């Protein structure tokens, strides 16, 4: 599904700042991997580089996604190929309604894949059903994208987009940040409902608590731009009990 | 003798000589002498004049050999057709009955001005607001229009006019056209006036409107005809007590096109309300200038100016907006916003907001912003699979929405939105 090899990147505007220093990661179809790490370890940058955000220059390494060179693709092409990033800070777009936004996204992706557009009725039915599961009201669907949404509403809105777009690979960037326990359960239930043999997840998080609700198969610890340790779900628990410092000093030793 | 003339005087005489041959001006003939004298006294606009700094003297240099439009597109259907308006059409500067509706409707008196004598009220009103509007800042092209106008329409509403009235400007020649319209609303009357087409390579129109107490005038203008070179329009409106005026203009310009839209409004009765809005989409080296002057002269007046500009390539946008609050015009509420999105590093937007306040209990605010499309929003859209051109289009439409939403009538707002979408598509293509 996704294979990252020796990925290096730096900031375009400040080439001295190297953020990723050789990331290796392989994600099989249906697998759920977590990437944990202290602040500044490069976790979010990894998600940005995978989604094609401007401002980063890949200096070495490769990323293949479903057999294609991901780094050669434009952000919208990556989305059409099945990659989805749930943003840590979802963007507000005044004047563009949530529904218009979602419909343009669905139909743009279908067009790019050479599929027929979804009919207005079909789209409405699908979106309303998925929204109801995430406790998103019709009124929220009509409002401008993320404008006036609470932190929890924004994150649920991300999961709604994911549910409607049905990507092959979901990157969740600090989706638990800013969420209370109830909102986190709702978001996790939304994510778990999407788990399946053909869909992979890369869950980026600082804390273990989200992983109580979205159980990973594999946990990676990232530090200073590299994966420094990989293990089973118990590795996340170790982070919780020991903190990053112990694990990092051990892996450095 | 011409060698000794200074450049302004030379331009002034050249413009006065540029009008159509004087083949009868009907009710407008009476305007000619006084308007020509006014125009000569202030002269053609020059680049150093206060309100012409940004646009420059484009109107003194009409493009040579402007191409005649093809006859088929000259009479193309109006975008307003869906609103089923009563149409008063002008072809090459002359009232064209063959393209017009039967000019009879409940609650309104309609008379073309170019053929016979003007109705008494119109004869009296013609030129009055324009002359008053020449100070404190001169509006030379409005006076020039008075000197050269060949035709126009007089509209007088005495009640609620149900059907919108569309003034449609058609053209099939490359020449210059000067039209003069005069509007009056009796107390309590209401009317919607639409304008479409530009109709000539060199187009000029002046509309003078007296809005009686409690009356309401709505104005929606589509300045999207792609065949003009120069368009100068002036809108003068005086508002009585508790009256309302709402005006929206959609302007598009591309290579070689320059439009200057001036509006001068006086809120002279208490509790009057005036809203002016504009959506501007220009590309290539197109230039669009909105120059607005709102005078509050009575109690509790409310005015609002909302102008949105989207500029690509080397296009230029100008917004000059002034709110003048006279002594005694207490509890005035004046608001003005002009914003621009530049899609190219070579596009430019100049804004000149002005507040001049002589009353001590007023609320007035103005703001102006210029920037690129929001990169974060563009990336967010693209990360969901939306193609770049569609992402830009969505953000531009959202940016324009605040201006388009100033149109109260939903069906007319839909038409304006649809027309703006066509211009946006051309802009992001």
C-alpha cells in the first residue's frame, strides 16, 4: 500500500533545517500503524510531505503508494489515487458550504479516476447518512467549511470527509488534539467503522490515549526525523508509562 | 491655433468633437449648451487630477480603429431574460423599438428621450443632479455625456412596479455612444431597473434618479459585454426620507478595456438607506475603476459600500470611496469595504477610502484589503482531490459572494452569480 524508503526532507525556505532524516516505513493493505514521538520529531512533516503540501523539499528517498511514485503527484492527484490526510488544524473556508466542498471533492476525484459523477440525490443520501453517524447536523453541512466549528466539530468534519471520500490510505495527523473524551470516542468510532482489509491507516499522535480507541497493529516511535523503534501495541503503553525520554535514550544507546 | 493649446484644453475639444453627428436629440437638446459649458470649465480629466491619478487619462485617448462588433452578438439575448423584464433597448445609441417591449406597465411612465420632447418632469430633472454632483469633485465625463447624449429613457414610477425594467445597450458599430437616463420615484413607489450590455466601443451613460420619500429603487447592472473599449458610467441618486436605494454592478474587463463607474448619492431625507456594491473581474490589461461619493445630509442615514475585485495578469482595479457626513447628520451609519484578490504578481489594486465627518454622533467605518488567494484553503481543497482551477474558482466565488448578496431579489442575484461565474471561469482558465 505505502512504502517509504530513506525519506529525507528539508524546508524549502530554510535549507539548513532538515526535518526528515531517513524515514523507512511499510504499510500493508488493511494495516493500522501508529507513529508516535515527541514534539518536533517530524511526525506532522511526514504527513505534509505525503499529502504534497508546499514548503518542503525532498532531498533523498522515495515513497511509493499503490505502486506509483507518490512524490511525483500533485496533491489533488494523490487524493484521487486514494490518499487522505485528516488535518491537525482543519482549514476554514468562508463562503464555501460544506456540502459544495464535499460534492466538488467527490466529483473531482471521480472525474480524475474516469468514473461518472455521483448524482445529486445519491450524494445527499450518502453524506447525510455518514453525517448522522458522526453527529453532524444538516445545519453544519450547510455552513461554510469549518467556519465557526468547535475543535471537536472540525475533527468530526474531517472524519466525515474521509467517510464520504472512501480513501485507501488515511493519514490522521494529531486527530486527538483538542478533543475531549466524548468527542474522541465519536471520532474513533468513525475511524473504526472505516477499517477494512483494503484500507490502511497511519495514525500520528503524541499521546497514547487515541490508541485506546483506535487499536494499532504496529507502533513506530519517531525522533529527530527517523523511526527509532517499531513494535506492537504494547510499545504505545510503554510510552505512556515511561515517557519518551527513556525509550529514546535506550534506542540511542 | 491648436499648437498653442495646453494638453487639457486640446483633449477637452477633441472629446467634445467626438460625439455623433447631431441628427436630432429630442428632449436632450436642451442639455447640450449648459453641459458643454460645464465640461469646458473643468476640462477633460488628466492624470494629475485628484480622482484620476490611478486610472490616468485613458478616456482622452480612445483606442484607434476600435473594431465594430459583429451584428449577431450585438443583439444577443440578455442574461436578464429569465427575470422577464420590460425591455427598453438602445441600438448604437438610439432607442430601438424592434428590440424593446411595449413600453407600458402598471405604475410607471416610460418615455424615450431622443425623439420627441421630454415629459415636463424629465425636462426639469435632466442635468440637475449631475450639475449638483460636479462639486466638491468634478465629474467631467458626466458633463461631456450631457453635451453629447443622443438618447435615453425617462422612467417615472408612481406605485409599486412589479416587473423589472431593463435598459439594454446594444451595439453593432465601433463608434461612441452617449446615453442619458432620468428616473423619478414618487413617494412610496418602488421599481427595479436593470442594465445590461455596453453597446459600443466608446460607451457613456448617465443616470439621474430622484427617489421620493418612502420609495425604493433597486438597480442591478451587468457590465459584462466583451466588446467595449471604454465605458464611463455615472449614477446620481438623491434619496428622500425613509427611502431606499440598492445598486449592484458586475464588471468584467479584458485586453484594452477600461471602465470607470462613478456613483454619487445624497441621503437628504431622514432614515434613508443606500447600498452600493460591485464585483469586478479583470484580466489581461483591463482596468476597472469604481469611484463612489456618498453624502449624508440628514438624520439616521445608513449607507453601505461593498466592492470586491479579482484581478489577473496585468489588470488594474481602482476603488475611490468617500463618505461625507454633513453637520447635523447625526446617527449616520456609514460602512465601506473594498477588497481585492490578485491572481498575478503584476496585477494591481489601488484603494482610496475617505471619510469626512462634520457631525459628532455617527458611526462610520471603512476597510480595504489586498492579497492572494488563501494558500492554506487552496491546499485543503486540493488535498481533497479538487483540481487547482476548480479550487481557485470556488474561493473566488466565495470572495465575491458578499457583494453579490447585496442584491435583494433572489432570482436577480442568481443571474448575477451565474454571469460572475462565467467571468471567473475565464479568469482562472
